[in-house]
């Protein structure tokens, strides 16, 4: 699996994803949401972000992406995020994230399809 990690993700979380052996591309600072979306579609990458805009299925319909994981954990504590990602990956194979929006929360997740 390949991830496109938005600039707002902490380095500890990025290292966790890398340590799992996934192909990781990190968006550079100032990259617009539209550009992040285009890169994800072109390179078939799952978007990992804190950005609430990616949870808007009218602007970013999940069926047009290989997956979007929107982290909704505040404050964005890396240990809590990593724990929540571990839970997600144990319960939902990444192959099942295709064309879905996953809202990651502390202690669980929700899935939206469209």
C-alpha cells in the first residue's frame, strides 16, 4: 500500500507508517488540498490527514480515491494517533479502505462511502 501523508501529520506517525513497510510520500508545505488530491489519485495513494476538508464527500468523493483517512483526534497526540491507527489496521485491511473515507477517532473509526 502507498500513502500520501499530508504536511500536518507528526513525524512520529509518519515513522510508524514507514516502519510498517508502506510506501510513504509526504506532501510538502503549502501544497493545496486540490494538489494533494490529484497526487493521491494519480499515484494511487491513501491520503492520511488531519484536514477536515477531506471529510467533505461533496468536494472529495471517496469513490474517486484509493482511500482517505481523516484523523479526528484532538489534541493530536502522536501516541494516541498511532494507537488508533494500530486498531484501524487490525480491524480493517487497507485493501478495504479503497474508495472509502475513514474518520479515525480515539478508540475507534467510522467509514463513509459514496
